C-alpha cells in the first residue's frame, strides 16, 4: 500500500491506475504541484527539530513558540470524503500562510500523511476505504485524456467490452418495457417515426424519378429498426431516414444522371463499401474519437437537424400559398391544422408542470399529449365542413409494390467493375456522415442529464449499423442512420420527470428494447394498413414535424444563448454564463457567433445541390474548429464555462457519480 499525492488517503494497488488517471485529469491544465511541506528525513535533520529535541524541559520558552515555524505553513484538516476534482474542505476561519493563500483553493497541495513523523502532531481517525479500481464500464471510450485505442493490440477490445457490459442486462432490457408508460410512448413514437418515413419517401420518389418510394422507406425503416432494437448496445437510439441522408441520396442521383450510370446499382455499391468501412471502424475502436466531441459540436449538429425538421414543415405549409390561385382556403386550413397540432401537443405535454388537475391526470395527459393532438386534429379534418376543402393526405400506395415493379434483390454483379470501384469515393463521404450522425446521436442519448444506468455501447452500435447498411444495400432499400430527433423523443417519452420551479428534470428513464421493437414493427405493419394510414392529413404530419423540431431545441445551450445577444445586460437570468460563471458578455456572444457561423455554413452546403454530396465531410470540421481554433480565440476559462473539457463528458459524469455513490456507501 502506498500514498497518493493527489489525496490524503493511502491508495491500494488495485486502484493505482484510477489514481493516476484522476491525477492527470485533475491537474491537466494546472501548475506543477508544490513539493511536500516536509518529509521525515528533512524534519529530523532540520535545525528547529534539533533545537526542540535538545531543549531542556525546565526551559521557560513555551513549546508552541518553539515549533511554530514548523506548524505555520501546514494546513490541518479533518479526514473527510475527498474527491480530487473538488475543492479541499477547509474549515471557516482557518488562517493560511502567504505561501498557500495566493493559490486557488483547488490548487492547494494536499497534506502528505505518509510524510508525517511517527508521532503525529494531530491524532486523526482512520480514513474511509479507498474506492474500487475503475472498470471498462466507467470509461467505455477509454480513460479521459488518453489517446484513442486504434493500435492493433486494442482491436476488438471496445466491441468486446460493449458486449460484456450489455449481455447480462439483455433479458432485463425486454422485461423493463412491460410497464404502463410504454403504451403512450409506442403510440406517440409510431406517428413520430412514421411521419418522416412517409415524408422523406415521398420527396425521394419525386427527386429520384420513382427509383425509390414510400414502400421502400417503410420496409427499410421497419426492418432495420427492429434489427437495431434487438442487437444494439443502446436500444433507446433509433435509426431512421434523415434530411442529411436525403440530401446525399438526391446528390448521388444527380451525379449518376450526369455520368450516365445506373443509379440503383451504384447506390447499392456505395452502401456495400460504406458497410465494410463501418465494420472496420467498429472493430478498431474508431468510435473512441468521439471523446473529442464536445457540446460545441453536439449543439451545432442538433440545431442543424432541428432546423431541417422545421424547414421541411414550413416549406410544405407556406409553399402551398404560392401554388394555388386566388382561393387560399386550402392552405389556410392546412396551416390551421398544423399549428393546432403543434400548439395542442405543446400544451398537453406542458401539463406535467402545471398546477391544475391531480398529478396522475397531468402525467397521463402529458404522456399521451402528442398522440391526442394527432387524433384530435385528424378528427377535426374529418368533419364534413373541413373535409370538403380537399386537404392533402399522406401519399401512400394502396398496395405493396416496389418502385417500378422491380425485384427485391439488386443485381450487384451486373454493374461494371469501374463503377464498383468508383463507388468507394461517395462511400467514404457517406461513412463520414453515418459515423458522426450515429455517434453524436448516441452521445446525446447517453447524456448525464438523462441519468441512464445500463451504460452505452458505441462500438456495438456501429457494428449493428454496418449490418443494417449492408442488408439495405443488397436489397436496394434506403439507408438508415441514427435519428437524433426520434431518439431524443424516445428518451423523453420514457423519462420520469420532476418539475421544480417551472424547470423539468429527468429523474430516471425506462431503458428497454421492447418499445423500440414494437414501434418499428408497427411501421413495418403499416404496409398492410396503407388504406387506413393514408387518411391522415399531411397538415397534421407537418404540425408533428414542428413539434419534434421545437422539442429538440430544448436543452440546447447554443440556441439558449442567442437571445442574450439582444438582451439588456442588467437583465441576464441567473443561470446565464455571464451570471453563473462570470464570463464576459462579449466572449459569450463571440462564442455564440462562431457556432452560428458553423450552422449557417452547414445549412448553405446542404441546400446547394452541387455541394450537398460533400457536406458530410464538412461536419467533421466542427471538432477541428473546437479543438484547434477555439483555444486560440478564447481563454481557457471561457471554454471551460461554455463547453467544458475536450473529453467524453458521459464518461467523467458516470465516473464521478459512481465514486460519489461508493463513497457515500462507505460512510
């Protein structure tokens, strides 16, 4: 047993590795620690020590006067629960020497208990037991501050750790879904996931001249969603069609038309190469690189997704006014239904923090809020006076047929060899999009704010995504990746929320696989209920898009800082960075403008048809801007307050919560 320089207690051999990484993390940007206040050899050889030993007992000089030069620079404190990353517990009124008072409290050196004489000046009680050594569950992406585990000796390690972490909980993942809260979650998310599937399927059918349609999107989303729910490491995450993949697909179709190559077979080969690259990334721990992703990247990327949802809804609603003639009854009715769906959904989900009704009634209405909004507004649209307006309905075929009456399998071998090899280039761009979208979405789901208990599985999720991509490619189906909006909606639908002072806080989340499996089974089963599903008005679906996009903006620090730019400085809220962390307002506004510029650049690249295929690679530059450019533009204190350290926040939070729990249990 040996003592650690980062804490007042002895460290066991089993926890030495934990102590080393905690020391590195705690003192990462700090000045070197001061040397020990005194050691046993130095104390015995010091002149004052020899003076004390040789002092006759009958001397008139009091002992405190003699030893005061030794005791003065020391800090005497009781043994308490100690975490190196927290300030040292110093009693009020304790006077510190000039040597230590000039340092911040977190930088004051700890008292070396192993360096005390055999007869200590203060008799201290026995320290509490040391925490256990960290396990792979504490750091699923490697210890904080460590490089990514990309060396060949680490291959399959991350994937194996994910399997060992989730395998003992697999049966419980299914049984935990057998609760009442799962019913409204399944009903709500069925429509929340069905809406983008149908919408993107209809848009893709138009932009690709019928090469893919709604049936292909329903089949791909339902089948891959069920497979992902069964095999993934984080089943709360959904894979779904997104606006980013839609932009890539349409850009690839345009390229194929210019190059005079068949679109469907080229699309299939792009997916095959992408699945192979994703498979290699999953076994080589490539997801460890996501630890360098911070809230800067998360907030910009999530804002891009939320903006895309709101943009698609607004384009469908407002664009209708320019299509019809002088009679604007139809677009006004559609706009009213969409805004009614959005407002009713927001009102019902907001009842959770209301003062009216009993708590159980508020909880039930909040859980079923989006489902009730869809049902009520669809019923309003079915009223004869409204139905005669001729509202647009979901564009779904009445029977199950693939686009153009083609077979299910794509003839991959019939594709020319040069086309097969050339497909590697767009596959690299698509892999970049899938890697970032998948890992950022999983990282957001695993946020410490959600208080998940079963742990993540980044590498296992990447492997399952590779399998789903390969299956969709050989069948010529649309490729799916992690849907951030749907995933966050899934977490919120299964969350147990408490409201304090008008602010909702997640207490726990019902982590399970059953809800995700049933939701996607319902999407796949919609192929047999096409005549019924197609009766839902598109205006209601647009209102649901608005609801999902607005809900995704909740908790986005970047978007919450934008109103501060036009606010009176004397009226900043207490939880603003200017008040809470003391960051100058001009630095906060400059950091917000940097994120706003990144968002605008990504949006411009997405809208431009000539660059829409290459914009996935540009998303990766967000991490470069944060890790290389931002430290040159802003002080370290500002970055710590607005964005935190550049390592995986989930790992550190789980680590601290785990140690808090262990220490509280020990006491």
